[in-house]
């Protein structure tokens, strides 16, 4: 788009006397609202591909929120309401579409989304319900050089997709048959109780809770307080306890743990943190952490060491 088309034309209300008199605006006042809306409608939408993995895919789709690291803010800031969006799971090579930007790109639309790792965000809404494209479906665009493949096998897209690229994606999505509505395919690691978790570590912890707690536990539980929302890893209603799991491989905003801890503290909520290294001694660490905030919590099928039992008996 050239400079003349992107520069904002400002109309005087004098030149729009009918509109000015109808709105009661004083003569000679600059009025840009109609021109801004007309310019937005006339601007052809750009296309952008956001990335997720097996851990964040469900949160992106459920919240209809796409995110990127803080370092990508200059790129995300270019997204405008009405642009066309796609979501690529770079681990499974599945491309989800077709979405439309429901907001401009902003920082921290949802402060607690993605555990704070991806603060450069944009709201999304579906333009068309369709099955995701796999790598085989994208092969024609790879052969034409529109999509590149890195040495590590990652699919690389242009920072901004033009109209021809967007049209080609529309065509590919239209060719894919719709899945049955009754079942939604979930990507992840299935735990013993049926929860679809985002990693091996989460599945291990979910199985531990299922085996050793006599209470129901909710996975990916939404906690809302004072117009803020946190996606808690596990919530145990019976003892009103929130559990967060932190993995070493997680990348992004280093303040993520601090942000969630502050949320729980500000609203006086029971919460504990479990770290990836804790899983090696889960039978000792997890009960101890839970008893710190919920002393009356009961456990099952748990063999505690003799020293611990003697201390509790005293």
C-alpha cells in the first residue's frame, strides 16, 4: 500500500454540512470518525500466522486469543482488527483457520494467559469452521516456495501474508472435509482420568492426583476474580486448592510464576506450586506442599516413610 493511500485524509465539517448539522457539531471542527471507518473498510486485510505448541493450542482456541513473546511485539503491533489469522501448531504441523482479528494487536490483553509467557496478543474469532490442515495439505505451497522448511523441519511463513496467499489458504481449507461436531479432536497426553494434558509432566501429575487424592480435581480450571482470569492447572473443589505446575523447558516471560502467585495472594486463594524436579520425589513433596495450606487433606494409596508418620502422630 503506497503512502498516499495510508495517509489519513481529514475532512472539515464545513464540507459535510448535512452531517455536521445532524450531529450538532460546531463549524470548523475536524471530524475523522467516518473517514477512519471508511479507510479501515477499504484497506485489504493482511494475513498473519501465529504459533502454538501442544501445550498452548487448546488455550489459544478456547480463549480465542493468540499470543507471541514480548520480543515479537513489533510484529504483533501490525495486526489490525479485521485481518485474517491462522494458528500453526509447530510440533504437530497442523494449521488452524480461518480466523479474523477481533482486536488490534496489543500487549497483555489477558495478563494471565499462557502463564504470562506470550504478552503480545490479539483477540481472534472464527471466520470459517473447518478442519486443520496437515503438512501434506501444505505441500503444494512448500513446493512453490511460499512456505519454507527450516533445517529442523519447522514450517516458516512470511511475516505478513498478502491477498494471493490468503486466497490460497481459503481454497485449501475449503477442500478439507468438516469433522463431526459430536467429537472434538484434542492434542495432548491423555491421563488415566481422561484429562488431555499438555505434556508428559502434566500427565504424570494428573495421574498422581487421580491415584492419591480421594477428591475430584479439575484440570485447566478458570479462576475469575475482580475482572481478571487465571487458567489454573488443577483445582480441587473439596479443599479449595489451586495447583500450578512449572516445567524447566517452559520459555517466555520469567515473571510468569510471580504474576500467578501475586494473583492468588491478592485474592487470598489457596495455591501451591509444583516444579518438574519435584516429580522425582512426588510422594514426599506433593503431600507436604498440600498440607502446608490444607492440613486436613486426606490421601489414599500413599506409602509414607516411617519418620513422617511418627511426626504426624506426635
